[in-house]
């Protein structure tokens, strides 16, 4: 996982293809992109430090408004 500020992070739900929680990377604390990340969660859940687990994946914004998925 190599996040950049502005990338989206999503956590998989317990059902296939369901996102349990998503947010945006608001800050990185290590130059190499290693955890922890500062994530601004959607739906008014606030901003928290986050250490990603195996259920997390990144979506990098690309031109045209689509997202490329990364592990």
C-alpha cells in the first residue's frame, strides 16, 4: 500500500463487494508512505489516525474522475 494525500481508502464489509467504511487520506506521517495515516472518514465520522489491516484497500484518483484500485 503506497498512499498519497488525497487518495481514498476503503474497508471491505463482511459481505462480498460491500464497503463497510471509506474515507480520504488527509495526511501521512512517514515519507515512504508506511502507516499510520490520518484519515478523514465519510458520513461525518471525523478525522482519526489509522493503521490499515488486510481488509483495507486504496483508490488512487485518476484523470476523468475514475479511481484505480491498489493494495
